């Protein structure tokens, strides 16, 4: 066992994904030991967090033994060989449960497998669990009436962020080396921010959505939550790229993101918006954001204050696009099984049924021209944008509990995703990376936004931040 | 409110959901969210006059590719 492993103690689950993959590849650790470590940690701590909906331990352990035999036999190893992973419970795997966090699909077992799962497993990953999530991926807080709320590992009174609640919490708790999330209005970045992990929403079309539960075909994105930007880069190389089974997956080559992580930001211009994203930011969030920007500046980046164009347009149109599509998808069940939805979900699905179709079509038809105008002006001036992922201090689960009738819950509920949902309308890649803690000891996330298919530059800047900070390495005390 | 709209968006949403989709308001929170449709109407109305006929391709995916990062 090398120095990297011994420096973290004996709990192999605390390794990063890249470290774990390297340890399996060089034989210092077995895949079986990694898988047992994750399962053991879940057994010891998940009762207090509720991150996991199902596990298939024996299947995973057998897959790990097979991975170890393959290495011993000298077979070619993929970049994720022998690394166990758990994912948001909405990625279809033939014959396996996929509840989508719902009562309606509590027993759903699809007969085909998502492209992204196939790609991760082809690279050597082992899927061992399905993780808690917001019902049908439709809330920004992580509340779940059917499987119970997933608790924030840093403080269970507070939201995990949603909808990939279990993914954020499980990565933070070191239950898994990586977890898939999905992001339609912030559902990867919000739990990443709340739980103190790294989460990337790729460019619209960067990753195939075949076999991922749909919410909004215009705004859904598949992406990873990991311990670090480097881990994120490793899995994105595997996940991204065209897919003949998903015509919306872009025909754009996938670079080696990890190879370009050198921590050098000289020549990189980072824009700080003076509108929308920086309005009404709570003081501890602003302080952590400014400290992170100073780190990026020290790494060579130039900070540029700028006014973003057409933000009112983006805000108006982004407010209805995904909601109308979600309402259309769920209209049948809303009619036939309204009481099988949580109150907050059926409440959100209802109003878009009354939005006139021309409004929706206007939002769709303006999307291209607005992106052109936005990208031309913004990315003519800067290479990246930086904002707080969540402008407010994280609210409690009670403060945002619409089902409980908490006064003001609707406003707080919607406020959580204020800084994330606009990027889904624009289709831009955005990452949330840990940048500190607030005055209550809860994580704060910095959002870095790139131009289309600029995941490499986004990851490069996030990794540079993590070269000089250790926020991403801090672990919640689960005891 | 737009000059052309005389009814309450919440009431119109209730009528449309019931009449066109057979979906009744599932709870009071749904009506609270529906009341926010007024803001949606106001936001759209605020954009009137800024829209224009688009001669260039309006395809969103084409715009993504046109402004993509050179990796």
C-alpha cells in the first residue's frame, strides 16, 4: 500500500476516484476491498442519512472479484477498472429497480440499460446501488415523501439540495467514489453545493440521455458528482460523446479533460456578473465566493466585472420551458393517480397545464437567437463566468417544506435554484465546486460557467482552485 | 398584466387544466403556484417590442455548435 493510501487511514472509501482507480490498477488495493469499504460505510452510516434506496451487494462483490481476476490475468484495464459506484435511482439498468424516487415507479424494472451506465461499466466501473432523489427529479431541495428526505451529512436539519440529493450526500459521506446526477434546473449543482462536493452539468447534448428518466427533453442533462474536478474529468471522458440511440447527443469529439489539468490560469479571463447572479447574495456566501475568486486570480486568472445581456429574456423563458415539458409528461398520471405525488410536486406540475402553447413555442424559438447573442457578447469578453451556486445560506428542510405548509416555503424553495436554472435554458456547461463553509458550518459552492462544449476549461479552472484549497477534501463527521 | 388579458391567470389555469387535461387542482399549494403565473405573464409582456423576425437559423443546437469552445 502506498503513501497516498496510508495517509488517509485504513478506510479505502475515503480515497478519491482517481486514487482508487490507480490503486486497483497498480495492485495495491483490490476492487473487492474498495467495494467492501463502500458497503461497510453505508451499513454503518446510512441509517442516519437515508441516501440509498437499494443496494445489490452480492452482485457488486462478484463483479469486484471478476475485476480482480481480470487484473491478475493481465487483461487490459479501463480507466475506471474495479471502482464501485452508486447512482441517482433514475438510470435504467435492465432488470434492476429504478424507482425514480416515486411511488408510481416503486416497482419499475426497465428492460434496457442507459448508455451512460453501459459506458461507465465498459470502462470498468461497478454499479452497486441506487440513490435517493427528489420524486421524478423535480425539486431543488431533496425532499422525498415516499423514501424519506435524504439528510445533509454536514447537518441533517438542512436540505441536501436536489434533485440529485442522494448523489450529493453519498459522495460527501464517502459511500461511493462517484455518483451520476441529472440537472434540469440545477439538480447536480445544487446538491454538490449543499453537500460540499464537485458537480458538473455538461453542455446540452454533451452526454447521452438514452435510458435516463426524462423530465424535460429540452433541458435535461446527465452529469457526475465527485470528490474533485480531476475525478469529474476522468468520468466525463468516459461518459460524453455521440450516441446513435440518442439523436440529441452532439457529434462533438471528446477531449482528454484530465490531461489538461495543470493548474495554470494565466490568460484565463473570468467574468463576474454584476446582475442577477450577484444580487441579494448572503454575506457568508459572498465572502466565500470572493475568497475563491482571489485564489483563481493568484493562479493567473484575470477577473472582469461585466453586465450580462438578455438576462430578463433568459429568466422569463427558462421559467416555463422545463415546467411545460414536465407537465406534459406527467399529465396522464396527474389525471389518474394525483394522490401518488407529493404535495409539492403535484402543485408544481399543475400550473403549466394552463400556460398557452404559443408561450412555450416562443420560449423554444427564442432559445437559439438568445444563446447566439449571449455567447457572442459574453464569451467575446471572458472565457468563464463565476457566481455563487446558491446565493442564499442553505435553508432548513422545514423552511422549504411545502407539504408541511410552512409559510414562505414556496419562495424559499424557488430561490434555491435562482443561480442555476438559467444556464439550462442557455445550455451552457457549469460546475459547482466547494469554496468554503458558512457561519453554520455548511458548505458553500462556487459556480463556474463555460461556453458551449467548454467542459475542459470549466474543469481546468475548478481543478486550479482545488490545487490551492482543501474544501473538497473535507469530510463530514458521520459519527 | 398584458393589455389583452382580462382574466386571472390562476383561474384560467384551473379552467384549462380541467377542461383540456381533465386535471383538477390537486391541493392548495397548486393554486399558490398557479397564482405565480401572473409573474410569468408580466415577464413575457415586458419582452414585447424586443422580439423581431429572425432571418438567421433559430435552431438552438446550431447555436451551441457555432459558439463552442475550441478544444
